[in-house]
């Protein structure tokens, strides 16, 4: 991405008109906040928030061999997915590290694969190189948009604009329908720890749906930027690629062992992950709560009894966790045990902290 | 966006209110707005001796850490404990209850390195 011009989503001018603060993210100029990160966080936890996630890349997969092919490249099951089901998955390298974490959506006669914006070029090249048999890949970047409506009142806000009965949708399922009058896939998925929906539609239909949602529900629905999204996902214990999951940090280390299906006959990195699981003594992502209010930022050193134990990977003040300073840290196995007393080095001073189980926040 | 009267400003977006040789210091409304939701403020210790324009503390928003550059040198007389326990006070009242610290001015001539409200308005208008 370095040196390449930043891209814009179909909603860029809408964000600017709403007074958004724009920052570079994943190769795009994206809204980091509108009214303010904490106000937007509050809207999602208590009412509903509207996000433009069109920077995330959408790839379409077709062909009789998609499921078997994808099963060999990823840790979770693909072939067992039923039509209109969504599933979290991770593409791994030979050492068990993560190329990317993704969601597969199985549709009628095709699959939709959503990859992180920052990994999109890498993943497109990787998938093309790995492509074989009856698998056809289509890069939908630039043609498609993704809006998310997240929060306890999401169904109430979105349902009137969607043809299908989305209130009946189960978590991690989707439906092909119309939203705001345009062809769309509506899925009950999200990245905030709240109930919510993600809507995939053509880029030129995105503004119509965005404007209709805000026009009808401005008192309930707040436009939300990537700043609030990051706090929400961290509280909910969800990994962010590049922080909790990288080419070097495996799904096991990231606490995503539930998604690693060793029962599959073969997948890239399986042997390395099996060896790691057997060994058991590997650095891993742990939740940390600091005693005081000082924010712990990515890269800060984590200490145990004065010795190096690891480093912070993400951190924030957490409005849904009593405004405490929370963080994820990659630490040695002993330091990852809940209740362990740790220190976080902030500007040369050690601040006391405790390891806690993830997630920090679970909706009631 | 006129600044409150009677204050001096630094290019680092701090304000100074002088009362004899005692200076009260904070960050401007423009600065708090640029930072976004402020969640943590780290101030110098009472009794510390500060050099003009040195980085003497930090103010942290949800997303970022920024240094506080003291607009004047001198000895710290008092810090505002209220912003240490509730940093959002800086967002709500940057020129009032959100002040940072008071110091005893070391050298009156250092005032000449600061600017008026009108000049500060020009600075922020230029971006």
C-alpha cells in the first residue's frame, strides 16, 4: 500500500458531509469518528450504530471445488457450511501463522469471502496463486459496499428497509434479498459484541440505503467510525489482524483454538499447529486490566516480577468495562493465567495490571 | 472562533493566564477538539522545575498520546487533580475546570515567546 494513492469508498463524500474525521486505514481514507468515539461507542451498546465497512475486500468464489479447496487452506470447516450460513475462518501459512482472518458466506451457487482491507492485495495474490480445479475467483473490490448496523436496536432500524424478515435471521446466517430497494445480502454478523447486521450491496446502492437509514432513525442510529469499532471489538475480545493475529501469531496463540479443526484431513499449517498444541508452552494473547487509568498502547512492554513477559498488542479505555484501561498482550503461558499480577511499562514507569479471561465484555 | 480575552498562547496549543508571577496553564479548545475524547492526563509533580517549551506531561485521547509542552518555565505550584481523575473535563471546559497546572514564572521575558489570542486565531486558521 505504501506509495499507492489512498482509495475511497462510495460513501466518502457522505462521511465528509457528516463532519467525519478521515484517516488512512487499510489503504483507504476512512472515517475514524463523527461525533466522537465514546458517544458512538455508547450508541452501539445502547441503541444502534451505522458503519461503512466498504474498505473490507469482497471476493466471490464459484465452482464445484470451492469447499474442498478452501478446506485445505484454512483452519475451520468450509464444506460443512449450509447455504446461507456464515462462518469465521483463518487462512494459515505453513508455520501456522495467519495470512488473514475472514468470513465465508455460503450463498446459492456461490460463496462470498470477506478479507481485511490491509490484507486484500496479499490475499488476492495468494488465492489466485493457490487457485486450482473448479474454482473461479472474482475480485469485487470497487464494485461492492458493506454497511453494518450494530446494536440492540439494529433489527428495529434495519427491518423496515429490507424485504426479507431479518428479525427471524439466526446469528451467523444470511439472506439474499433487497435492502433500500437494491439487491443485497443481509447477514446477522458483526464485530462489536452486540446484535447486528451486515449488508452487502452494490457500491452505487450504498448511499441510498445509508441515507434512508439515517433519515428514518436519526434519534436511534448514530453514524460510527473505525475508532468506536476498535474499542467495541476489543471489549468483546475479538481479534484485529495485525494486532492479535499476524503471520507470526497463530490462531492457537490468539485464543482462536475453537476455530481450528484438527479433524480435517489436511490444511496448510496443520502440522505446525498440532505441534504447538502438543507442546502447549507458547506465548499467547491474554486479556489485561490495569489497576489505574493509564492507557496501555500497542508495543508497550509487559513485565512479570520485573522480568519481560511480553508486549501489549491492543489497548483502550473501556466504557463498557467500568472505564478501565484494558488491553490484549502477547505474553508467556504462565503470565496468561487469569489472576496473574503483571506490570505494563508506560514511558519508563511500571503500572500494575492483572490478567483476566477474555472477553472483557459480554452483552447481557 | 475568538479566544477568551486576557490569555497568551503557544504554537503547541497551550494557553497561559498570568496573575502576577503565577501562570495557570491548559490546552486550548482547538487542541481538545483535535485530540477527540480525552481519557488520561499526566501532569508534572508539584515542586518540579520546568524549562519553557519542554515536554512535561502527556494528554491521551482514545486513539493517541500527545505531549504537553509547557508554554513557560518555572516551578510547579499546584496541579489540577480533577483532570487526573476525570480527563473528560479537558474536553468540556478547556479554558475553565480543565486547566492543568500553575507555576511560578522563572523569567518574565519568556512571555515574549508567546502570542495573543488574535495571533493564535491566525495560526489555527492556517491549519
